[in-house]
């Protein structure tokens, strides 16, 4: 049985293999989860999620330069009606709700840097 006083006690020790070295293992911190217990969609859940992200900045959610984020964000469901309307303006027709996914890509703000991502 493991000692519950040990930080992140593991049931079994991982072994060094390939590029993986357990000496570099460390525990992650600063995770949060906010949802309505009955699955009700609300602005309140989103606002609380954004507040949670702000509260995580002291747990390394911001890089050493104090400007760059660590990729933390929120996962939320964008309403199909909104996406259908927005895509319609762009000449894109969507299939039925729940039968597609949306990927978001954050590109650099400077045009010359964005070109490097193409």
C-alpha cells in the first residue's frame, strides 16, 4: 500500500525507456472543473469558468514572460443555431447539430508571424 503522505504517490514506478525518464516526472496543478449539476446551459457557468482561469495565474498558468499563456482555456458547447448563422455568412452549410466538430486555432497577432504558420 502506498503512503498517502507522499506527493502524488504512485502504485507502481515507471521505468526509463526511450526518451522518457521518470526522473523528470512532476505533478500538475491548477485544474478546475465547473458545470451545472443538471446540465443547464448558462452564462453563469462560463463566467465562473473564466474567473477560475484568472485564479489559476498564480499556479503557472502564465509563462515567465508574464504575457504568454500556457494554453489553459475552457471547453464549452457553442450553440448550433449560432454556428449555423455564422457559417452561413461565410457561405458554409453545416450538417445536423451534433454531427460535426469545431477546431479553434490561435495564430500570432503579427501578420508576418502568421505567415509562418501556413
